[in-house]
C-alpha cells in the first residue's frame, strides 16, 4: 500500500538513486537530497521502505509557489500516484495566489485534469550548473 509522507525524515541519498530518469546530466545523489531538504514542501509516496515517487515545491511564503519536480519511478507509474502527489501538493499550496510549473506538451492533459491551465512560459537553463 502506498502512503504519502510530508517530510523527508529517514530519506537517504541512496533512496534517490532511481530518480531523475532521462536527464542528460543528473544531479549527484547528495545534491538530490539537498534539493529535497531545501524545498519548502515535499511529498513522498512510499511503498513500505521504497520511495515510489515525490513532488516538491519552493515558495516565497506569501504569494507564489513553484513546483520544480514530480517523478514516479517507472515500476509504479499508471497507478494514480503522480495524480495523487499533484493533488496533495495543490491542496497544500491552496493559499498561494500563483502555483506554477513547467511541463512537456504530452503532460498538458495530465495537469489539465488536475485543474491547471496552460500558459506561455519562458525558461533559462544553465546546463553547466547541474
Ligand atoms: C508524469 C508522471 C509523474 C505521472 O505519474 P503516474 O504515477 O504514472 O501518474 P498517474 O498514474 O496518476 O497518471 C498518469 C496517466 O496514466 C493514466 N493511468 C493511471 N492509471 C492507469 C492505469 N491503471 N492504466 C493505464 N493508464 C493509467 C492516467 O489516466 C494518466 O493519464 P493522462 O496523462 O492521460 O492523464 C510519471 O510518468 C513520471 O514520473 N514521468 C517522468 C518525469 C516527469 O515527466 N515528470 C513531470 C515533470 S513536469
């Protein structure tokens, strides 16, 4: 059974090894843990001891929140875990005026079903800073 946890106590660098799938350059394991530690909010989907997926958010603690990362590892996909993580995070962030994220076109439907809307966005990536 999947349970959802709102803190990262007990999470180790090794637990984060299966994540960042498909990234051309992946953050080191220690950076992955640092990312979660430094996020304002993290929700983890746990299957016993194993992390099946997670979502994080960073905020200005007043008006704006941004969801940088959402990932469910392949063996746990298509079971509703990604949907549940987003739903729970959006609920957690419901007092913020703006809650933004960027996604590939193929995920527009996924986020629309969760009440989000498509906008035009601009991004900058410093690829040597991963
Ligand atoms: C995107 C991602 C988080 C979705 O996670 P997930 O746990 O598979 O999500 P869900 O199971 O809630 O739903 C995914 C889709 O599968 C469908 N689905 C859910 N259960 C299903 C099942 N049993 N059989 C078939 N399809 C199913 C859902 O309807 C949904 O379809 P939709 O995209 O048309 O809405 C996951 O694919 C992932 O980690 N991808 C790589 C990282 C990534 O792209 N992250 C997003 C960054 S913006």
